[in-house]
């Protein structure tokens, strides 16, 4: 099969379409013919050598895809079934082996390209905001990077739950996008201090920055607030004011979806399909695709995401349905 590999491991931009062996199925896996794959910041990190796949996972990039079942193995699926897939790797290819518990139906009315844009964000946002932090009606959510793939999905989900949503973004255009999706409080982080604006107000914070925002996030937390860190774009080491956190009875969680075990991922996938897929089917939450690129042009897709100009998701088209 054809897949994207790094022609030069020392050059993160050397993404090249090459011939590689088609995956062999292990017990409990299904072979999927890929039609579209999502591009995520984790893929950029992997290309740069900073985010290796978990042991045993494909070395090929790609954390989500959509396509049809090519070989159902010993599963209940049938050849030709349309599926969306949560992956530990392997999506930037014509075929990928997927654990049974990480396959899901396409949301009603969604194309393969559209489905490939929501798997990773839906599972990440639902598992962190609801399954972990317990976000519910009447609470206030602060989302950093509101115009990105995670952010645009989190805004819509939180509004569907009946929450007030605050976002940070780096341009007025991105803030306008967040407003259109339902965000209530718009913070231009280059010009405003989100910690001052949100002081003691955020019941839940979804943070992609890590160290750089740690102290400011604690200042923004409300009493009994929950900070959920899912990214480290602002560094890995920060100073924590424990006294400030203690007086608020605050809690901090740091999570990663990719490294979870198969049972945990299957639990998240099932819960996401049960609760989020109906919201996609009825239009309460809508996909946000910024641009699509052919698989062979993966380098351009990575450059677009790395530019910081993307609102929503970037997708690779692999084959025509």
C-alpha cells in the first residue's frame, strides 16, 4: 500500500508518499480502507521526533480516519461497512489496522471526509470535559485555542450542555469564528489578560498550553474548579502556587488519549458515540473543516496547521469512496 513516511528523519517536512507493507491483522483488529484522515498537532509533533507512537502501534502518522471495512477479521463488522476510527497511528495510509473497540459508525448525514474531521476532537473533548471534569448545565468553561479543532468542538458541545463559554484566541478573525459557534466571552490573548477577565469564574478549563498558562489558569479557576491540561504548546515545566489552588479546592488533571489502553479507548469511543453522535446528526454540533489536501501533499497540510492560521480541522483525502 501507499503511506506517508519521513524521507529524512531529521527533516520534519520531508513527508513522502511511499510503498510500505499493508498491515497484518492481530486478533481483535479490523482492516480499514482509508478514504480520509484527520491531521492533528500530535502528527506534527511525531514528524518532529517529539511524540513517538505507543509500543506496538503503527509508526505511520495519523490519529483518526474514516473509510470502509476491507477485512473484518473475527469481528461483527462486514466488508464494506462505513466506519470512522480512533487510531494510535497509521491513518496517513491506504489501509490501517484498527482495534474493534475504536471503530464507530459515521454520524448520520456525514461524508467520510467530514467524519474524519471529528473523531479525535469528539473523543478528546467528551472524555475530558464530561467524563473527567463533569461539565454540566450552568457552569462556565474556559477554552484556550478556541478556534482550533479542539476548541471549535468544545465550544459547541459546552453550549449544547447549557454552559457559558469563554475562549482565548490570537486574532479578531478567530474570535469572530468562536462567537459564531456560540462563545460568550471572547478574549484576545495578545492584548488582554485572560486570568484577570476570568478571575475566579471558570468551573472547568480546557488547556492546550501547559506550563506557560499554569499560574494564570489557577487564578481563573472558580471554587472547586477543574483544570484539564491536554497539551504542552507553552512548555512542560511551570511553577504551581499550591496555596492558591488549595484555597479554591481546585483540581488539575493532565491527560492524553493516544497512550490509553485498548479497554479505556473503547469505553471513551462508546460513550462518545452514545452522547455526541446524536448532536452531530441533528446539527447541534457541526464539523469545522478548514481545508483538505490529497494524501501525497501531507507536507502542505502540516505546514498549514503549523502556521497557526487554521480554524477548525485540516483533512487528508486518501481515496474516493
